[in-house]
């Protein structure tokens, strides 16, 4: 539990990437949690279990590819499992806030629901920019662009792959 708190501190722009412990069990649990919650969200968004399962599978694979490329160019491949754990735990933490918002948006179509969801999305971009900055130490602009590239690659790319293969 203490390890999880250390990882979640990154979502509040605290904590140091280099001090995060490496834990395969924590990674596995974060990945399983992400898969279950994301499939649930996608079932509600696109309708079918099979399509949702395939889409989330694409998103997981694209996350692995994105992090691999990021670490390869940063010459930090030895940090692979730690960074994967950080990415999935932060995604999980943000998903916890997103689920009720997405339900709110779906049920009410209230403008405030969309505004709140936009704030959470901006927070997610900022969190991943913070993480990327700690990994590559290249400044906030590059880290923010990498964060945006991450979201476009993983979520846009996953949806595009789903459309191509189904």
C-alpha cells in the first residue's frame, strides 16, 4: 500500500520518479485494474464487449510501444517496468475520477459535466507531462507535447486500429 501511495503522489505533481520502487506485482495489479475499468467504460461507449476488449487491448499494446520508444530515445530502457507501472497507475487513478464524470455526461448531458471532464483531461495531460519531464528532463514544452502525443497515440490509435480491423 505504501508503494501505491508513492506512485499516486506523481498524480499530484509530487514525488520523484527515481525514488519509485520497482514492483512487478504492483504493475500487474495496475494493468489488470486498467483493463477491467477501461473495458467497462468502452462497453458503455461503443456497445459491445468484444469491440471494447479489442480496443483496450490495442490501447495497452500502444502504451507499451509508446513507453518503449520514449525510454529508447531517452536511453533509459532499464527503467521500463517502473515507467510502465507509473503510466498504468496514473491512468488508473485518473480513471477513478473519470468514471463518475462519464456517467454524469451520459445521463444528463449537462454543460458542467463536460467542463469538469475537460478539467480532468487537462489534469491527465499535465500529470503525464510531469512524468515525462522526470524521465527525459527536457523541459515542460517537450514533456507536454509528449503527453499529448501519448494520448493521441494510445486512444486515437487504438480507436483507429479498431476501425481498421473490425
